[in-house]
C-alpha cells in the first residue's frame, strides 16, 4: 500500500487506502469508496451538466473509470478527492461536448423561503459561464482571459471550479465573508464569459476571412 503524506487528514488517508484496495480488485472497498465520495462528485458533475439524467450517466462513467484506473492513483501527486474530482470534471465536460443542446438549469426548490442560500453548499453556480470555461477550445486564450482577473477572482474561480469547492468552502479557505466570495466568483465569470465571447467572435471572423 502506498505511503500517504504525514500531513494528510484522516479522511484522505482512508480514501487512499480504499483506492489502493480497489486497485487490487477489492469490490467491497470500491463500494465503500463510492458511498463516501459519490455525493461530492455528483454535485461537481451536476454543476457542469445541469441535466440530471445525463449527470447520473456521467457518474456511472466516472466510477467505471475509477474501478479501472484506481491502481494508477499516486499519493505523491494529489490527494484522493482531488484526483477523483478531476476525473468527474473531465467526464462532465466531455458530456457537454457530446450533448446536442445546452443543459438547462433545473430548480429543486419546493418553496421560495430557502432560495437565497440554497446553492451555498454545492459547487458554485452559473452554468452558462461555466460551459464557456469548459468548452474553451484554446487553453492559451483561457489563460489570457484569466490574467485579466484580480488575484482574488482568479483564486476564487480556481478553488470553485477546478478544485470543486463550494462557495462556503472557498470562503473558509480564503478567510473571507461568503458574500464577498460570491461577488468575486460572479464578477470573474462575467468577465471570463465576455473575454471568451470576444475570442470566439475573432475566430469566427478569421474563418470567414479565409473563406
């Protein structure tokens, strides 16, 4: 069993052990891994692909992939949940590319009284701009757009969308009020969407010019 870094929390150590055992074909360990991580990964997928049916299919693909590749997990490179989140995010992005229409935002509220903070404890909202991030075909262009953000905005977006943290978790990580973090993320996504839209329009004009 691979040695885990001494500063890892016990949760990460447990997940690492489960991944190691799953990599050896231990189905019971894999089942436990699923129970402990699927709620988080499903939330990550659902924030990228808002179609719940498609998100459920993606989660199945994620865990088939995890079962096949668990033995390749390297504790030196990342913590288990970070590795699993990366797989889930990539699968979710692929599902958007396969979809014939953009996913629609679905509300699960039964009343208006909880609407203000209903998304505080699931990964960050704004599916439209996130789709622009996910579908950005030129990583260099995305990097260029990210440079136009403030340091706080870049860090908030990275934590929310690349590490799969919730708004509340980002706020705790940065030691900032929840409202401040929400504002940073919202403004950052709006700025990124505008920047990527401009890049897309330039590409379209270049294609037309060639024709």
